[in-house]
C-alpha cells in the first residue's frame, strides 16, 4: 500500500512491496497454538481479537457483509 501510494503521488517511480507469513509457527488447519504466542497477546484486548484464523474470518465476512468466498478470493 505504501509503495502504491508513493507511486500515485509521484514520490517514486518504482518500488518493491513484500510481506511475511510465519508458516513454521502456526499450522493453517489449526487454531493458534497458545504455547507459541506471548502471554501479553492474551492479556491485550485488541491483540487477543487477532487470534482468529483467516478461514474463520472469511466465513464471518460472508455472514456479516454478504461477500462470498469467491469474491474474497
């Protein structure tokens, strides 16, 4: 998003964007392993809400906003 905005505003002409996933710590098929997460995550109300797997999140988007799984993909 930052790179796209900088290109759009003529701050730069070209940029590289990247991201990271930690597949070694968390299995995609299971819930988050509490032993692999800092205790502070569970104590912080906003961070605690981020423990939901993406598959469940996408189903909630279907139910709440009517955006199908195909549209999300």
